[in-house]
C-alpha cells in the first residue's frame, strides 16, 4: 500500500502552502480587524483562488472547481497545518447548502446559498418532535397551502441553535391522507415572524444548545418547498447523509485522542497517569480504533479518487466516531479524578482547555449517539442497506 501523493499533487501542495504563507494570517491594518471579519476576508480570497467551496458554482458564491478528492484532501491537510479558517461549518453550510445543491430550485439556490456560506444567515433543523424521534416519519407538524402560502402548526424539539437562527428547514405533513413517509414536505421557514416561540432546553452541561420550537399559524411562501410536494422524506435523507458525514470525521476523532494522550501525560502529584499500565492499555486500545477509523477513511478516499463506490464503509463513519467519542470521554473522566465532580465547562471543551472541559466532553458524548440519527437506527441502516439483512418484523408492523 502506498499512501503517498503523486508528484502532481505534491506540486499542488506547494501552491497551497505558498497561498497560505502569503494570505494567512492577515497582515497590516487587516490584522487589527475582529477575528470573525479577518476569517471572512480570508475565506473570500481562498474561494476566489479555488481552495474553498470547490464544488459549489461561482454564481452561488463557490469556487466552481472540477471534482478532485485528492486536491480537496491536500487542501484540508494544509489548512489544518496552517490553522487557517476553513469553510464555514454548522447546520447551514454543512447540511442545508449541499441539500439545496442536490434538490433545491434555482430561486432557492440564488437566495440562500451565498449568504449561508458567508455566515450572514444562520439555520436550524426542524425535524424531531416530542413524539417523533427515532420514528421521525410519524411527525405531526402540519402545513396547509392557503392563498399562495404554507400555514404551519406544530411543535419541534431538540432544535440546535434555534434561538440564533434566521431560518429553519422543516419537515411538515402536507398530505394527511398519504402514507406515513409519503405525506411529508420539506419547507424553508423565516424564523423572524409572529407565531414562532423558541424555548431553550437546559442541558446537564449547563448550556442550552437545544430548543423546542412552537409554530402557531406560521407562514412561508408556497415556493419555499425543497423538492416536490409530499417527497420531503426523500429530501431529508440527503440532509441526514451530510449531517452524518459532518459528525463522523476521522480527523475529529484523532484530535480528541491527541488531547486525551496529553491529559494522560500531564504532570500531577504522584506522576503522570500514563505510567499506569491500565491507562496505557486503555490508550492503546483506543488508538487502535482511531487508526482503523483513519485507514477506513483512506480506503474511502482511494475509492472516490478512482471513481468507485466505497460500498458499506461510509455508513460506518458516524457510528464509529460516536463510539470512539464515548470510549475517550470515559477514559478521560477516570483520568481527571476529583475534577470530575466540578461543574462542566462546555466552552473549555470546545477550545480543548483544561480538565474541566473533559467533564463537558463526557456529558456531551452521551448525546452524540443520538444526533444525526440514533446509534441503533444507524445499525439498522447498516444491516439493511449495507448487509442486505431483512427488516425487523416489529418495525415493519409499525410502519404500516
């Protein structure tokens, strides 16, 4: 196995490094700008040079470059090395934008993609409901077409970032007499209007990242429907695919593991915990899983570069990542000892700072097995679509 890049791609790597050396970090008066504005200016230049948003047409704000997964990988590696601002992440750029590219109308693409990529507008996802979590197709939020507008009534829950969002992409039942999966439509909704009540949900970490959203006679234009009426379930599968890819990153697992090793090696009374053979054994076991996750990614990359289908492997990314996150968080919780009794710090967790951040990491890891589809649902997807196993009989009965 040869994991080296060819001469062509190493030459391209040199071009990327030269660009980063010239443009990041910003210099002169621009270096005094607020960090968010600096990142925005850099992203614009990087996109114009063809390095960011490569698959998105230029008239929507992208670089419109020919597909090349190896060039994209080189760019990601060099961006991480330079600690440069990458593509805007989050629900809008990572989930909605690719869904609109795949399923949206020209008007929707023109209106929403560019400001979403720039970070000018924020999005939230209106999927789950109090009675419709893993069985999402049982959702009851209704949308009725009246005088050229959809009138929406219902209740969504576990809606990340709704308190900051400008828009929501929402699953609503528009065909009440249709089959369970066939009567759902995918609507875009302006969150700044009467009838929307956002109530934050306080988590055990102390933060409130999730919300419940009540929609009472909320209105949205008739043409803000993505895909065809009654085919929102098909569109939602596209969005969930991108969400699972976002959660299932091998690089993310590697970054958390590197922090875990640093925690084990940290000096403390009695010496670093990495001297303990049980701790070393735990780290070695996790490192094996991290390496397997990384090399599975290499295999998928190779298949993509050759224009081949990677088969079942991509279905494993999300569940592998969340399982790894759970293992690492549990070991870290053992390592921090009495610090585990302190209040969690979600901000420290995000920034990778201090032992208090690991308390938040431990608590947050419990929820990652749910986001983007629960672990058990994902196992069913792998079994049925990947291995061709028959559906569970009880599930078949519930879906009728």
